[in-house]
């Protein structure tokens, strides 16, 4: 039976090795590159053939259509196509029988696929396929409709026979207007799904068109109104103009009397020499007879037209109208030409070249089983999961075996396996098995390049994605620093803390734009973060007038942390005014232009504070540095300020209860004792790690073993130089100025100027000449401490040279020139 089972295991092992070899062959980058190269050459050949068809297709048409493809080379037929007989046949098939000229979209997709296989460029092949296929079909129908009259008269079908048949079907069912509308709608749909700028552009055009039509209608309406008013005024003037005065009075009753009637005395019409007809009599009868003395007095004046126009205030534009006109706010617009670091800057290690050592795995499995059986523990099955540095053996014990017996055999199993140290997980959460983690004899290096280039990292939607390394199952391990929201990292010297910090920073630099992320780097050792000085104008934040972008002095660390507390309070005030609860909602409102910069609102970048050697800072500054850290850890999550703290002394006087309570996510590298492991993780396990980047990641009750990604110093330098060589902001992001002497808003300003500082006059001249009331400026120029510089600034305020403390802004200089200052100093003396 043992021989048969041995043969079965050998067969299963050979099958597994064959499958692994086949899998490694198809996953090899060399195979992918060669496949993409072949596809690119085929695309180039087809492009030559199709391009030549546009010029030589007419001459080759009779040859290609007269005989099948198999007889063309044997018949020694001569063609004019640049790609030969087969190229002429393929071009005839693609250009005439398929989609016509739009078939070049097919070549574009195949070329993109070839470049994607060669890893030259990264794209979504599905989106590229949908775009090219839809454009090819739409263009073939459009060209068939446009050049329908040329069908049968030329060798070339511009839209191919496919487009011609489809255009004929559409025109027969929908008519020409319906077909044109259908093409217009599909063109708009393709454009909308291709680019996100199409909808804002169409909205701007529609809004502009409607507004233009409204203006034209308003102008025509005003012109009609003005014309009607002018006509009414002219008509009123005509009606009120006095008529010609009648020369005499005429009584119609006298005209009806008999001729024998006596005539009235006075001159008559006839006496004046007038002969009146019937029309004249009617006109005179209709005209009122007014005496000459009253004619001018009773003339009616024309009415004066008086209009009052009240200008209406222009209504403010709604956010939707502003977005339609200007588009959404783009925080990356200031550095629109910024390029993220490329993967070529990271070193690649060939992980797949080393197959799994089956002898080592089977030997370890036998030794674990033998050790447990020697102590009377029987097991039913063992399953091995091989990782880059650790192999997890999941043991299913027999019925009635107590877990505590297996847990107590940890040292015995390590002795039999000759391992550096093993870790027993009894039981494994949610699996019903007991895990035994054993180090591999030949561990593999997890490169940062393999983690950054993984699909999980590229497609992640985290706000602050951090790729830490790979798990035992060889999966990329990531977490969102925004949800962490703060990270505590500890471990003994040389176990990988600095590499872990560099991995965190590298992940953020590869994913976040300089407008979206700012880093505050604290390095008491002065050598760990100095390589990041190149990215000062892109990613770093510091106090105003600070020379070094990396903070190394513990006094400036205290000032920076208190400045971050002020930044936190300022951000909370903006969130309150915007009626939102966190930075994500605030920035979304600002991007949609629902918050006005005129009211003090601005886009908020995330701020990540990374502190190395926290234990040294605690020993130097003590409670003075612990309080601002506790404030930031408690409140700053909602406003986008997050902290990463690392220390090599995980003792209780360094990692206090206040800090542990506000840092729920913890990373533990190898430590020397179980007490240190309990201090970091509240559980043992960190003392059983093997070092060299081996870590335990704890978040709540979950604990994951991860092999940290390795990023070397030359790689970090290359990334920093690549970013630093690009155009950046004029200076680093400035934090609010922290003035410990000015927190009482100037109430404690010394009113007695008799006890002035010896540097008072020189400091006054410096401030007036620079026109900048900054405490840091005085501190830097005269090489004095911050407390003395603060007292000097208070004395300058008491003398009326500078204004009161204004928070993050520099104090206002009240004297404009040196001559006025000298007069002021003379009066003070």
C-alpha cells in the first residue's frame, strides 16, 4: 500500500509540476512581449496592404476576384499591391467586403493590443475595443450614405459592403431623415462614453444658444416697443396740431331759408369773393367755429411720455450653471503637466523563476506529523500554503485533541524543523484548523515594483492607498490610511521599519497628485528622510520661513505639531461653514463649485505626518510633544490629517496608553521579547517573526502576517529626482504659523519698553526692510531661540511697529520705510 500511495504522490507531483511549468510559461513576460511584437508586425503588414489598396485596388481587382486565394501564388499572378498577392487579397476582403475605409479602426485596436501585451502602455482593452468597433460600424454606415452615388462606378466601397447593406436597410425602414437622426444620436452617445468633457461642452453650448436666442428676442421686443411708442407719439402730435382758421362764420340755417329773406348786415361770403361748393360747406360745418382771441389759448398740448426703468440686480448663478459654464474645479490644474513616477524607476526581482521546492514542503510535512505523533497527537490532514518567505501548514487534528497541547509544542516543532522560529495560530479564525507558520529555507524578495504594478493597486479606489507587501497566500496586501486612520509602527533595530516607511511613502507618491497630498516628515536621525528633500515643492509641507523641508530639531517638531493642530481647527471651521462632516464631502462640494473661494473656502489636500524614531522625541520633549499628537489622533481624521509613527523602543513609557488608544492600526516587526509584542499588538507573536521585513499587521481583532515590500535607497532617490525635476509649486505647502507667545491675541504684550532687548533696533530695521512681521524671520536672521524671537515680536508690537497676532498669517508691518522707523526709534529712546 505504501508503494502505491508513493507512486500516486509522484504522479500527482509530476502533474502539478507540469501545470506549474505551463502556467509559468504563459505568465512569463518574455512570452507576452514576443506575442505583442508579432501582433504589431501583423498590424504593420495589414496597414501597408490596406493603404496600398487605396491606390492600386482598381488595377488588382480583376486579378483578385477572378481566382481563389489558393491559386493566386501558383498562377504567378502579378499585382500592384505593395504587400504582394496575399496582401492584395486581404485588403480586398477587408476594405470592400467588410467595413471599407473605417477598417483602419480595427488596425488601431490590434496595435493597441500589441502594445498592451508588450507592456509598453497600459489601457483598458475592453473600452478600446468598444470604442473602435462602434466607430468602425458608425463610420461605415456614414460613408455608405455619403458616397451612395459612387456604388458600382468605382472599385472601392468607402463604407464596405457591410455599411452599404446596413445603410440601405436603414433608409428603407426609417427614411433618410430618420437615418440621419439615428446617426447623429449614436455619434453623440459614442462621444459621451468616450470623453467626460463632452457633456459639459454640450451644456455650455446649449446654455449659450438659449441665452443668445433670449437676447435676440429681448432686443427685437424692445425695438418693437420703441417703434410703437414713436408711432403713438407722432400720432398724438398730429391730432393736437391746430387746423387752418376759417375766414368767416357760416350759419347753415341761413342757407335753407328762402331767397326773399332779409340778409344779415355785415359782409357775406360772396362779398369776400369766395364761391363755396357742397364739399366746402360740409367741411366748414364740421369744423368748430372758435373766436380768434381764444384759439391759441385753447390749443391742447401733446402729452409728454415719461417712463421709469428700475434696474434689476443680476441674480447670482447657481452652482449647476457655473459647472455648465466653467466645468468642475480641477485641483490638478495648477500642475496639469505633472507625470507620476514610472515603474522603470523600481527594481524588479524575478520571483517566478524559482519554482516551489516540493522536497522541502514534503519534508516539513513529515516532520510536523512525526513530532505531533511523538507526543500522542494524531492529525487527519495537513495543507500547505507557500508564501514568499513563510509557508503556512493548516493542521486538522483528530477528534478529542486539545488545542493547548499543540500550542505548547511550539519549541519542539521548531527544534525538529531546524527553523529560525515558528508561530502557531490555534485555532485559525473561521477555518476550524490549526495554523503552523514555518519560514522557508530560500525566501524570496517581494519587490515594490511587483506590488505597485499589481492590478489590485492600480485599480484601487482608496483615498490614501498604501501597498505594504504580500501575504502568505502571495496576495498584495493593501489598506486605506484614511480608514486606519493613524498607524503605529514598531520593531527592533534592523528589522525593516525604515523600509516599511519608504514603502508607505512610495505607495502614496505613485497614487496621489501633489495637489491632493502633502507630507510632513519628521526625522530626528537626520538621515532617513533626507532623500525626500527633492520633492519639497511638490509634496512637502512645513512652517513658514523654514529652511529645511525635513524637520529634525525637536523644538521645531513641537511647533509643527501645534501648527497642525491650528490647521485642524481651521479646517473644522470650514467644514462647519460648509455644513459637511468630513473632508471628502467638503472637497466634493468644492469641486462641484458649491463652495465659493470668495468666502474663504479652498480645496483641502490630505496631510500625512510621518515621524521616525518617536521614542527619541518622547525622551527629549516628553509631554510637550505627546499632547498635540493626542489631539491630532483624536480629532484630525475627519479633516484629512493622518499620522504614521515609528519607534524601535516599544516600551510602555514610549507607547503610552493615550497613544495606543488613538492608534487602532499597528504594524509590528520583529521584537526581542513577548512583553514588547504585547505592548504593540496587545498579544504575542511579534517576537516569533524572522525579521527582514516580516511583520504583523493588526487592525482591530484581525491580525495578518505580511512580507513587507522591499524598496532600496537608490530606487527612492530615483523617484525623488524624477518628481523634483518636474515643474512644481513656487514653494512648499505652508502650515499655519505657530506663535506660543501670541496665543493670547496680544493681551500680554509688554507695555513697558524701557527693558527692551538689545536686538530690538536691528530687529525693527529687519522687519521694516523686509515688510514681513514673522517670528521665524527674526529667529533665522539673528540665530536666536524661538522664545527670544517671540519676545522681540511682542516688543515690536508694543512699540507700534507691527500689528497684532493674526493666526497663520504674518503680522502686518505698520511702518513703511526706514526713515519713519528711525524717527519712531528716536521718540522711543
